[in-house]
């Protein structure tokens, strides 16, 4: 009986935390962390913000900014960018680390970067020729995917 009570309590705990885990809510641009606001104002000041939302996933907070021209930026809870995706254009200069830009320019002339995703151990960039390149944190190429 004691085991059944422990299992039931565990299931209840998991269901309650799961129900609260995926909580997204719209917020005002001014409610973004200062670093995120500064990033948007630096690189996308000429773009119109469509919506901003705060995403709460279990123990993590993140933010998403979507522009009217389908540019999407994801930020960590502290306001550092995680992903920038320009669906119909290329990324502004200064977002992609120079080592990655140099590699792309040297190996894929005439090709541009339209998306970048920064993880804990790697950067992934999407090119206009359909390739996805993965770099480690030292900017060494580790994978090319088409």
C-alpha cells in the first residue's frame, strides 16, 4: 500500500509540473531583458516587431521576438540570443562570429547566411545554398549537412 501511495504521489507531481511547464505568454517589448532589447535595437532597428512572448519550460525562461517580415529571434532568460532566423533575407553583419563568416566566404563564395543557432557546444548556420554548417565553440567546422 505504501508503494502505491508513493507512485500515486509521484504521478500527481509529474502531471502538475507538466501542466505548468509549457506556459507561453505575450509580453511587451519593454519587458524583454535589457540585453535582448539592445540586440534588437542594434541589428533590427528598422524592422517592425509583430509580437514578443515569454516562454516558460519547466525550469527555464526564454523569449521570442517575431517581426512582421518573418524574422525570428530567440533569447535566453538573461537576454543572450540563441537563434536568429531571417526567412526572406540574410543576417545583418555583426551577428555571426567573424571566423564563421570567413569560413563561409572562403569555401562558399556568393553564398550568404540566413540563420544561426547558438548552442552550448556549437553554432549551426543555414546557408542560402541549402547547406547547414556546424561549428564547435572554437569555430572549427565539425559537420556539413544538406
